[in-house]
């Protein structure tokens, strides 16, 4: 897939090159994970975290187009890539002084509020600091215009990972030609199906209630092509993602999820780290060790470490720290060490490292189920919500099925489950009996117990609860102390979860945090309404979809 | 949870900005004990879903005056309530696409200017100076009033919420009013999902649900709940100062203090509160076409989230303020269309007066609930229900 380095582009005025099929982030990660960005409010050095196009850490400007995710963009020859939200550079950013002056956080709710000249000037100053990139140039936006894609089909499968491919293949074998959407930039073809790669499903409203039941799905194809699909059946196989974790410096450059680490460690490139600390002792940690174990220094797990991880680690001389609290990642512009503490107040340890790989829990990509109004349930093992499914993959919305890890199944069950789902779709049957209990969570992390201990660590109030908007843990605690309750209200009070990832990374942690602070279970704390679109969708992509008067006159 | 008392002097239904402000004025006038109930959480209704615009450009003098008073109140808000609402007075710009629309806006300008507000009429070049990158030929001109502006709705809500609580007002969230009890032809109490409460006065400040509440009290009212949608984009460095409103289709957008473009568009949604807080593909695509058509440079900007809320519309576009003559003790503080937040400070003061049984300075022909009871000629209509 990845070819010779033959794509020459400029990065901050200097020539660089990328291989064919390589992302910009990968091309810039030559020896270590790069610092490309400063956080939005305090201008802290902020690294690429997710590697799958959600977080703020790799936003750059390309050819006059702001907020381009370097991890989702393949440089074209001649591209001009610059940085945003830092002056003069991400390494030395004068605005970093804001965070130094106000280490406990700027109180935007109660600060300067008299209708005086000083307030006007302050307001003007603060407004200047807003936003990440400057507005696009007209040329930058118009370069994106592309004709839209519209399809009317029987079945659309969302996601072409293991489960999505299995169900698509099974449908093809039964004579159904599904449309398959895959967010990955270069998915291998699915024989007999129409595969749209680099395409993200962003909005699945409830199906029209009158007449024949059909779904209308909005999606977009990189960089800005609008996609609209009508389908009778929708099979969601969106899988999951590696969650973030609360600790000091949790968005320092060098802290990455396993998703990012695995995508950056793709041969022939060596991984952009030499001495990583892997957080987690379950299946995902095993995958990281398998792919880039030679560049791992230690495995730190909130709970026990699985025997296969222990074996893989001891083969390579990797240190093991089971039942440990990760307190902080140190290093100003790049992670240089992590500080640990054995659970329940044990001894503290410092490990020198150049990356922290978060592989402790995987959370389902369940946004589409919330949008469509399907019943969801709290999965305490992973500490997140997922769709409620029956044994044949049916959800509470007729015509909507879930398969794979988003539905709580483990990879060994995908093939069998694909047959069952296909059978239900082809025969048009409704829900079957209850699903076998979903695959148990990975390592038994006793999530709430772990977070309870974290909240006793001195100085945790200055940790970052929401990296996209720079909300500190202390601000969330303050909101609860002032009597605001429930995640919907805390979100609006603190702005937590309203940034570019729309809470994908901060919400799973915030739910646990609030559950402890409010003294009730996470489901009682609530869940932020999952608002469309699932990922930021260029206006040009939406605008390219022609009006359908029949639909637009009577929206669902 | 039950309530702290068996009965209250006043029960305000709706803990949105109108209900809370009304409770605030009532409490300050010594009208307690007061209970505010809301079926959702704080900010769950339109007060947590609006775009934060505050304008004084209207087609009827009564609305202009309420709006002007509200602007003054929001300027003082930080001092009075201790919260910074980031009220930024950088203007509302109304755009005309043709001469007929410009003539209509000129009339607005004449009225607004006669109330002492320095509104201006702009030609296409004047508009282009305010909106960097506007598509050539997109407009023939418009009107602009710099003292209009935008604010951040949430801190305003927190500010009034904390103020009423410190004044001893009880706020019960997650409590739905199921009915209003009448005795001897006047209000005697309300029946809630948490049990009955005695009161002699009910204030209906339920926004999009106010029509439902009146009907539960046995009162037929012409309020219609209509779903309106809105979206926010990724945050950009500031490039747009005013709130921009297009007269033809109601497209409106501004750039928030955080840098997001926040805006909406009037779509012909079917009336009713049943659609919930959903968004529609039709809105996303129509809004994107309108925005990119007007400001082509926005094409590559990502839409971050979309949501919707309920307008509480009346046939003549004026709020309904005052006691309902059919049920003494039942006071209306509703019908503010999509402009409850911007008009709340001024209207709430008068709703509180009405709840205390005191006269207000409002023209009854325009604002009283009586105007819908007798088949009388319509006094005036406020049609500038945009943005």
C-alpha cells in the first residue's frame, strides 16, 4: 500500500516528502510523534492523540484550508502545509503564557463583566484567541468541490472492518449487493459489493414513518464529497476506538491511543517511538506488543495483566506494572517519563519513555444508534453505551442491525454472527430472542474504583478533562460543588465535550468522574445527546447534495 | 423528591430564561413563596438551544421598545448577576436580495431610528465591508444596527438560576405539570408528576410547551410550537463581527466568541412539539447550500453539530402577557416565538407585574391574551420573525 517517498510537499516552508498512500501525520512522524498544535485556550503543547481523525492534536492548514487532520490527509505533490493556533511556532508559542499565568484555569463564567472599556478590550482580546485555524480562503474551499454520490439500495453496511466485511460477503453470497461505507482511506475491495472508501457515515435519522420504511443516510467522502444513501436495511459495523484516560499531561505530545500507535507503526516505517509505555493489560495491549513490541519499555495496567501479554512482554524484557495508577506524563514539549503509583496507595515509580500508548479500554462507536433513536444500554465492562441487540443483531429500530464489536461481540463470533444477521435481513425477519451476553470487558479494570483513587491524587484538579476545549478536572468539580448536576448541564456549564471531537474522548471519562462526584451510577448521570454529524462534515459536502423537494418539504 | 411546602403563592411553569427572570422579579417584589418547575433539566428547552442573538430591529414599535430595554438589561447583567454572558454588541445586519426586500428593511430602519436607535441603511458595498468574502451579487443592501449583538445564553441562565435560588425561590427540575386545579372559577393549585401543589397563581412560561400547558388547564390558545434547527461549525479565528440575517429565507448566522459559525434557516416544519430535539438531513443540506452560496469561502469548514428547539409562535407575532380572563390566577408569559431569550428581561418584568395583579405599560391590544378571545380587528402584526 505504501510506496516510495515521491510526494514532495512543504511543511512550514521546508521541503518534505511522503510515500504514496501515506498520511501527512505519518510523513511528519519521522523519528518521534510530532508537536503540531497548541491547545485552544491555554496553548499547552498538544500532541496527536487518536490517529483516526477525531481529536484536535494534528490539525494543520493545507493550501488555505484550516483544521485539516494530518492523520486523515495524504499530501499531494506541491501541497503547502502550515501550522495554526501557535505563534511563532508550536515549539515556542508565546501564548503559552496564558496557561502559566492561570494554571488553575481561566474562569470565563465569572471573569471581567462590568460594561466598561476594559471589558470591551478584554472581550476583543479573548475573541482574537478563539478558534484554531483562520477562515479558509475562497480558493482553498473551492478546490474541494466535487459531484455528490447518491445511491438507492436494499442494504447499506457501515464499516468494512472484520464484522462489516463478513456480513457484506455473506450478503453477496445470498445474492444481495450491498453498498459498503468504510472510513479508512484505502480499504481492500469487497467482492460483489459496492465499496465507498474514505467515506464516513455522519447522519442516520429515524426512517420515514409514512409509506415504505426507508432510511436516508448522509455520509461524506474525503475531502468533501457529499454522499446520500437510501436503503431498506442498515447494518452498522462501526466497531470501537481506544479511549483516553485521565492523568496529568494526558494530551502531551507522545501520548497516543493504540489506534494511533498501530496506524503510525505501519511498515515500512519504523514506529515513531523507541521506548513506549503501554497502558492496559488486555487484548489491545497484546496487539500493540505484537506490532511494535520492540519499541516498548513497559506495560502499565490499571488491573491485572493477561498471561499472553505477560509472556509477550517477558520475551522482550519489557517491564510489567500491574494494578497501577498512571499519575502523570512529564516533559514539556514531549513525553520524557511517566509517574506511576501502585494501586491503593503503594510505592511510586518513574519510567523514562518517549511515548505513552493508551490500550486500556475500547469504547463502541455508537453515535449512529443515538441519532436513529435505537435503544442503548450501559456496558459497565467498558464504561460506555452500546446498542441493545437481539441474537440476530436486530436493534429496537426495525430494519437497523448492529454487528461486530459495536454490538458487543468479539472477533471470534463475527463470521457466525454475519450469517445470522444476513439471514435476518434477507428474510426480512424481526428481532430474535435476547442476545447472548455481550463479550465481557477486557481486563477487569474496575473502572470506577480506578477513578475513585485518581480523584484522591493531589493536584488532579489541574488535569485536563476535555483537551479539545481545555476544560480542567477542577472546573468540573467546581460545577458539581455549585449544585449543577447531570452531564447535560455540566457540559453546558463547563463546555466539556463541545469541542472538535464532540466528546468522543472526554465523555467516557467524564461520566465516571461525575458518577463519583454526584454519588450516583453513570447511567443516572446521563449521556450527552449525540448530535449529528458524527464527525465534522465540510459544508461543501453537504451543500453538494441537491435539494429533494419531496423530502425537504416534509422533514422527518 | 417532593416540594418543600404544600402550597406557594406563585408556581412558575418553565425554568427557561423567561420563567427564571419572572421568578426573579416576583421574588424581588416580595411575591414569595415561589416554586419554579420544569419538565427537563436546566437549559433543556429553547433557552439552552438558541443562537444567542439579541436585536432591536423589528417591524412593530412595541417589540422595538421591549428589545431596547432588554439590551440595556443584558449590558448590566454581569454586574447584577455575577456572570459574564459575553454580550458582544457588534450588530445585526439584515440582508435584502432585491429592491422590494430593501424597501421593507428601510421601513424597519425608519421605525427603529424613530425610537432613537442609530440604525443604518447600507448598499451592497457597505454590506461587503461588514461581511468579508460575501458572494458578488448576493445582496442589494441591508440595514445594520451596531448595538444589537450576541450573547452566550448559558451563563445568563446560570446567573438568573443562582440569583433566584439565593432569593429563596424553589426550583424543581424534572417535574412535569399535568394539570391545573381550579376552584370557584380560579386557580387553586397544580397537579405535577411529583404530586399536587396548592397555589393561587400559575405563570405559564413553558415556551414551546406553553400551548400544551394552557390546554391542560382547559384553555384554548392559538400558540403553535414549531421546531427550528440550528448548527455550529468548527471554531475559526474571528472574521465575522455582525449577526447576519437574510430577509428572504430567514438564513441567519454569526461567529461566536469561541469562533464557531452558529446559524439556522427557516424550514417548513410541520407544527407540533412531537419531533423532539431532532435534526433533519433536509436542514443540514439546505443550510449548507445557503451558507456556502452566500459565503463561498466557508465550503471547507466542518459542521460540528446540529440540534433543534421549539419556537412558541402566535398568529400575530407578539408575545402573550397577562392573566387569562377565563381562569383568574392563570398568567401567560409565553408566545415569544423564536425570540424569548432576547426579549426575556423586558417581558419578564411585565409578566411578574401581571402575576402580582398589577397593571403593565403594555398595549393590551397587542400583548394581552384577551386579544385572541373576541373577534376584533388585528391591531398590528410583528412579521420580522427572522433569525
